[in-house]
């Protein structure tokens, strides 16, 4: 529902878009801010730049390359002083609005004007200091949520495990900070309670649940069934509905790696699917076995193929993630050829997703060191773009049931 105002002095046009779980506030159509049901900033759009606030109160700024040479966006995290300055500016605007004698423009109904004013007061009750305290609250509930697939940024993350049980792929730094462990039943129950309290009213914005961390599905099957039962007891999960208007989650989502995924049978995956596991994401990276070895990823293309085939036979949707630029000039051709071959063999269909993720080389990573030793040159932006185009143009799927194909820029990740 849209509610329009003029500021008391008539110099600003303000539009509030009220939704059950969020509100957006537009000022003269040149600045737009959105807030969750608790009144915490979600996003801002100012001067053609998008700002996204993470749950641990970092601000990520994104904008388009002005000459559009790159398909990926330019991204930076604001420094602490810049973050504070930015949040202070946002709240100066919101405080002005909440105190203003706003005049309704063609008012829809008294109730919605009242509702709009109530939202503004709720938002104005926050400020940069109080938001800063959210970081501590977040860190008391979660170990860092290192990465999610892009379609899961609005998931309710539930960390049944922490870290990655392998943690030795040369290009991956996501879980270096922690040792892999599986939470006990009781600890997971406490975690669910803490997560629910942290989100509060804003939980309605979360569309799905994501079982973290890196490869949570690696845990023993019996334990996994108990964990999924707990998730189903705690939350309403109705994959195909939403018709009665009550909030429910669309399903449970998670990562698995190809080298442990092939330890699960079709029957195992069916039992998980019966407990609302909906889609599983596999970091396939490449179809080239030699390159997988170079990355120290203990999987083969054949294992990835089998893991995906087993999950699909069990009725699960699959997300496969392929790296772009990995292996530099040396592996460029084999990466393109073998990846096309692998993806085309996977029988991916509507409901499945292929993500192409540009590799960002950490200069101090084991990957960068190995590449330097082997005299492998990193691909330029243009060459990475060409590699992406080459792989995409080699993909063949039935025209009436195609998987979604999308970019996965890990720098854009926010939670
Ligand atoms: S790429 Fe996946 S399996 Fe490899 S270390 Fe990272 S999270 Fe673990």
C-alpha cells in the first residue's frame, strides 16, 4: 500500500510503501530507504549507489561500472567512520520525517496514514549506536555466516554445523577462522531459539531456511534427520503454498560438496526431501579434473555428476556453482570444454540453477602461490568475460525446461 505525503513546508515528496514485513521510504524519488519490521535499515539507494546493511551492521556499497565494461558490479564495504557517517545521515533524514507535520497527498484511508506514521516512529527509535549493538547481538547468535548462494541471501540461516569439514581448497578462505564441528541436539535447539529472538518481528522477511555452514549435509544421516525434524518442529515450512497468508518458509536449503555427496544414496536424499529439503548447492568449480587437483579439491567431475544425478532422482532441485577465471591462462581452454561437457551431462532443468562465480584471488592464498609457482597468468577482466560467454554459449538444455543461469559475485554476499 502506498501512502503519499508532502513535508510540512511542502518542499519534499515522501512516499511510503507499506508491506507486511518491510517498509520503503522514497524521498522525491531520488533517495529510497527500506527497513525491516523492527525498524532496522535494510537497503538504501542514494545517488545511483545501492547500500545494503548486513545483520552484523556492515554497509556494502554497490554501483555499476560507468562505462559498463564489466558485467559485475563495483563493490566496497564502508569503513567504520564512513559507515557511521552514512547511518547518521539516514537517521537524520528519518528523524526529520518522523517529527515533520507531514501532509497527506490524496490520502487513501486514515488507517494507512496512521500506519505510515507508526512506521516512521518505529524507525526513528533506532540510531547508528543502537544498530552498532546489533553486531554484538548477531555475533552472540551466529559464528560468521561466510557465504550463501545469491537466491538465499534472505534465508533464515540455521547453523547445524560450523565451518567446512575439508577446509583445504586453495582458493577458498571462507571457513579458515573455525574448526568444523557438528552441534549437539541441545545446542542446535538453543541456536534456533536465539535466532528466532534475534530476528524478532523481522523473521517474516525470511523466505526459506538455510542449513549452514559449508557442507552441513555431510553429517551422519541419522543425525541429519533429527536436525531436519527439529527445523520442521520449530518453523512452518510449506514448499508449495503461502495461500492462507500466514508466514511460512518455502523449504530448507543447504550446501554439499561433491566428494561427500556421493556417500549419500537416493533413499537418503529422499528422506531429506520428505523433510522439506528443497534445493542443494554444489561447488562444482570446474569440469576439469586436473584443475580440481590444482585447487586441492578432492572431487572429480564424475563425482559431481553422480551426486547431482542422485539428488535429482530423489526429487531435489540442485544449484551448481562454477568458477570463472580459475586456473588462469593455463587451464582456460580445458576449463571451458570440460565444464560445458559436465554441465550438459547433468540433466539440469527448470528449478535448478547454474551459478557462474568470478574467482577473486587473495594475493596471500595458497591458490595465488601455486599459480605463481606454476607461472600461471590470471585472466584479465575481458578474458574472464570471454570465458563466461564461451561456457554459456556451449550449454544445451531442453527449451521447455531450462535451469536458471546467473552470476554469483561473492563480493555481493550480504547477510
Ligand atoms: S570450497 Fe567448499 S569444500 Fe573447499 S574449503 Fe571451501 S567450503 Fe570447503
